[in-house]
C-alpha cells in the first residue's frame, strides 16, 4: 500500500517534472536557433517594451546562467542570461518579453504578484528547514516533525499556486506585446514563442503537482503513524 502510494504521489509527479524540463530544453534549443525577423536582441526588445509601457526605473542586466532569467521586483531589475540578452532568436525574444511581463505586472500592482512577493520570505525559511524536518521525522518517527514538514509543504504549495497565474499572465502579456509591436510575425514566429513560453509554464505546473504529491504523502504517513 505504502509503495503504491509512493509511486502515485512521488514518482509520477517526478516523472512529469522531468518530461516538462525536457520540453523546455527542446523548445529553447529548437527556437533558439531560429532568428526572429525583427533581428533585435532580447535586451533591445526588453528595453523597447519597458519604455513603451512607461517603465523607466527598471534596469536590464546580463547575468550568468546559474541565476537564470528573472525579474527582481525588490531591486527593479530585469535579469537576462547571456543567451537571451544577446540572442536574436524567437526563443530569446519570447523569454525577454516574458520577464518584461512581470515588470508590467509590478507596475500595475497585479494582485497575485504582490501576494507572491509578500510570502517569499516565509517560503525561503520553509525551504531551508524542510530537509532537516523531513529527515528527522523519518529517522526518529516523530509526528511533531512530520506535522511541521506538512506545514512547510503547505506554505510552499500556496506559493506555487499563486505563482501559476503570475507566470501564465506574464506569458500572455509577452505574446500580445511582441505581436502588437511587430517584433514577431503571425504564423511560425508566434507559434515558436508560444511553444517556448507554454513549455516553460508547464514546469510551474509540474512543480505544483510534485509539491502536492509530497504534501499528500506526508499527510498519509502521519495518519498511518498515528494509528
């Protein structure tokens, strides 16, 4: 019973996550080799999009691959990896525009983004203590530690749940802006941007599913331990 539960709640979501990551890598590789007709780089597109939205207090920075592409709302920085910053491919423009979508959300006080920003400190703390809590709970069979682990996972699940609309909305904004401003053309270029951003969004869905599986598994383990 426990083994079947482990397969269903842990292994299946993990497999889904690996598949989602493969889709992202495949989409980035495919459309990262196809130049956009606008011939603009990711940083040039990002600058134009931000200026077009009246956002002049956000800096665009080139970062290393370990940090990844992201928007930092606290520092008002749009960080792009070298491949995206200098890239002139369909994938580069799509990713750069997606991060601009987060800056637009910040400008317009998008509620899910504001909520995510508020709970980040708590989720960072939960992530740091979770491994010790889970290992201690399993090694010493302490229900209190398992309960604390459940609370940590519940908090992380709330964060991932709020993240989903934030990411989907940013992608929606990105595709609309790129097309409206003529940076990509209808047809294959729009399809390429959609493929990249949809694959990236799938990784957030996979993270939510994996977190939910871990949470349910811990809840059932605690129930069995209390019997």
